């Protein structure tokens, strides 16, 4: 789990799970950037690039507030 500065929570997934989730379109996946921001992954290229660069990948869970 990753709790962002604003209290939003992401369930982190490893590379294998991220690829499975994306390929099956099970959940939205987000790149968690070093500055505590996030962006929706829309394409395989975005996913591959994020994984190659070692960024965390997460599924939105909800807010702690």
C-alpha cells in the first residue's frame, strides 16, 4: 500500500501483476511519480516505460479521510 500526501491510498502491484491487470483491463493502473503525483496508464508503452524506469504502479483504493 502507498498512502499519498493527500491521504489517497494505492495498492501497489509488481510488474507481473501490473501486466496481467492491464492486459485483462481489470482495474485502472496509475504510475506513482517521485513527486507524489500520479497519472493514469493508458497504453502498453506507458506501462512498459514506467516499469523500465522503476516507478511504482498502483491501483486506486480510496481516501483515508
